[in-house]
C-alpha cells in the first residue's frame, strides 16, 4: 500500500462524506484543513496527520491512523481514523433548534406591515419555562429543570 492517499478519497473512505464528489466539493470550498492549512482534493495525507472538517455548524477533527483507498464499513472506521472532535462541538448537534411558524393561508401573499408586527408580537410573547415543555420533548432533547431558556 502507498505511504500517502488523496484527502478526498480518504474522507470518503472513512465515511465523513457520502460521496467522493462531496468530499472534493468540501475541499474546493475550503472546508477541509490538514495541519491547519486548507487542503485541495489532491492533497496527499500521511499517517499521523490531523484533518479538520467543517460540516455545517460543527468542526470535526480526525487523526489519520492508517491509510485506505476503498470505502469500509462503519464498524471498521475506527481502525483507520481517530475522532478527536471536542465534546463541545459534538454537543452542538444536540442543541434544540427553536423555530416559530405562523400559519398563513395559501395564496395570501406576503405579510403586510401590520401582519409582520402581529407575528413579531406573538414571537415576543414566547416566554416560557421548563414546566411548559412536554415531558417527552424534554427527554428527547435531554433537558432538565436546571437548563436555562
């Protein structure tokens, strides 16, 4: 086996990206760094290098444990890469996203200034506490009475 492999192929093989073209696009979009430097898709990685990948709101960090060019099963990924992502980054995946939807009739068009003010006033009235959250929702998001809202 070679002593280095392309970064896009490696990220695809360890299942960071679903397709190799997704990995290539991420490299071209400056979302992948090797040793703190932006990596092009053709960048060759070696054992021991640290790879930082920005996926959405989180930054994943991997250390190359062994090289591979073919995609492996999820259970075997730990043989080839060490996930060094800080827990604070992983916690970002669990944070509940607060959304507020106002139902409008189909074909009603854009809201008027008056409609927008009413929606904003409704959104401002969303002052609630832990007791207002259903138990199953709180359990799903790992919320406790000690959490601040």
